[in-house]
C-alpha cells in the first residue's frame, strides 16, 4: 500500500506497508482527536522541514502499536514517531531501524531519532537499532526522547550528540524508567547511552549504570542485526523473580528476545557435529543426548552445544580433547568417558540444567580455550558434558556422549 498521508479521526491499520511523505506532521499517518491502532505493518515515511513524525504523528487520545516495523523514517523531530502531550501510547514487539532526525534548510535542533514523545509511553519487547539524532549540536535521544517506561527491550548503536545517545528526557515529567533491557553501542558515543537521573534496574548497560541488578557485560548477540543471545550472554536470567520465568523455568532474560537454544542465526550452518561414544543411563534411566548448532568455520566462533535428558539439578561442566576414547566408569563414575589424551576442563563455567526441561546449553569460545589455547581450522575436537548424579542415593558422576566437531 502506498500512502502519501492518512489523516483524520480514529484510525486502525493492520497488515499494511505504508510508504509516505507530507509537508506537515506525520509523513505516512497523522491522527488528531481519535485513537490509533497499528498492527503487523511496515512504515517508511518522511516529513519535510520543521515538521514531526516521519512515519507517524499523533495528537489523539490513545496510541497502540503492535508487531510493526518503522524503518528509514525521517523528520526534524521524532524521526519515526511523534506523540503530543496527554496522549498515552504503548509499543510492543515493534522494531525501529535506521530512523533519523534531519534538517537541511533551517538546521534547527531536533530529538528522538525513533520516537519523540511529550507523554509517558510504554515500550515492551521492542528493538531500537541504528536510530540517530545528530543533525544539530543539541540533538539528543537517538532512540527515544521523552518520558518512557521500558521493559524487555533492546537498544543497539543508537546515536545522538547531546545529553544521551539512546534514551533522553527533557520534559517536565522527567520520567525514564528502564528495566530488564539491553542498552549497548558497538560504536563510540560522545555522550552516555542513558541520561543521568533515569531509573534503570535489572538491565545490561554498556559501561554500566547505577541501579539494582544492572550489569556491564557482553550481550553475546548471534550477529549484526540478529539480537538473539548466545548461551554466554550476560543478559540471560537477568530479570528478577517477580517477572516470572521463561518457558524452560529459568528467570526471564533481559532484552527483547529470550535465549533460544535452537536458534540458527547469522553465520549459522545448522546442526553440526557427530555424536561419538555412547552415554550410560543416568539416574533418570535415560541416556543423555548431545547435539550441536552453529558453524564449523572457526573464525565465526559460533558453536552451541546442547545436552538433553539430564538428571534434575545435575550441575557440571564441559570437557574437551582432540582425542577420542571410551572409558567405562572413569574415575569411579557411573558413565563413559568419551575423550582421551590431554583433556581441557571448562570448570570455570558451571552449568545447571533448566528446571522444566533438564537440559544445558554451552558456547565454547574457540579462540579462548582453558589454558590459553585455541581451535584452528583443520582440527577435530571432542566435547563432552561431565555432571553430578546419584545411584541408589549414593553420589556419583556421569557423562553425556561426546560430540565430534571437525573444523
């Protein structure tokens, strides 16, 4: 659908592609006096000089946006969306990609590369990627400018010149409240990612941020524009108990996308590896199983090892070697050691099976093995999970099968 401009009272838009422009507010959609429901649609638009909301401008009593994409929108203020005062708005499961504030004639300041709002908005499970507000020295809020309550969202490489590069608020409401989210930038920024004074908790923030449960760690995304976390992401299990649990029974993950052990993202070739050696039955009376997902291209460093059918609570860690073996009852265990030679132990990364599915997932860093070694192309490695177990109430240990990976 091509639309220069949609205007009027209440508007509902579903399953549409809007590409529009206007010499006034709201490049694709402008609504005043009514409500707006926007779902499952893609919006690309621009508003000419000194007008706001390149994709959507709203002066209405309510705005709800679900499962949409705002991409390549342009306006001097609110590159994608501009929201007036006293207009409650909610965004969920929506992406904002490469939107920007621009000014080519007046060079007036602007803000809100993705969203400019004068009202408190709610943002949940949204992704803000590469949005910008930098056409003037006073530009701020590359992703959001204005009061916002943000939950389970991901902000990556949003840019601004003043105040804060991702989230800023200069309104009298002065309310930026962020929880269980990821806010990072892989490119240098001249200002903080989040404006000082914001309330931020249980979030992964590049460079850190004062607040309860915040971490400054590696989000370990699958790749560029693929924000699914890998097993070693610092965002996994970051949410507090009152937010409930993920489907596997673990605490919820920060960010818009939860960890998915079967995700095959950027640079992934699919199922990899060949199981070698047979696991002995564990205390569940089943044999554990192992499989790999990712790529055998060493330079990509994308190997995920998944082990299933483990005894509940069977903490353990992975071991690895370039030599195969099969040693029943190794070290007094109840299982079969499937590797030989000089074994490496990933003992600084203790794993615990998920409560509901009793499985573990692990990403070995191929360029940083225990002891300072590395995997090189042309090598074959065997990986195996060594875990606690019990037989007739007597503590012991057991092993998964090994997975053979030919790099």
